[in-house]
C-alpha cells in the first residue's frame, strides 16, 4: 500500500469519477483512503478498460446532444 496522501492525489485525477479506481502510467490502481493497490488481473483490468471507453463515448454523445440542443434553442 502507498501513503494515504498519495491516494488522495490519485483520486483527484480519477477517469472513472465516483469509482475507487484510476488509470495512471498505463496501469489501473484501486484507491482507498488507506492507500492504493495495483490491479493486475487481466480480466478485471479489461473490464475497466471497456467501461472507461463506454463512459467516454457516452460523455461525448451527451456533449454532442447538448451542443445540438443549444443550437436549436435560438
């Protein structure tokens, strides 16, 4: 486990906001108030990769829809 202050800094940059994981340096880390732990299971990290990609795609689509709505509200 790492220093809890490191966990707080890592949590601030979490790509999966609200989830106790971050991706840093090409690796997924499980983060808690007590520290962080490297996720090494390929099935688990594969699911995290798929979830992160799906969430990014959803965020892009929401932004596109909002931009479309803002353009038609004039």
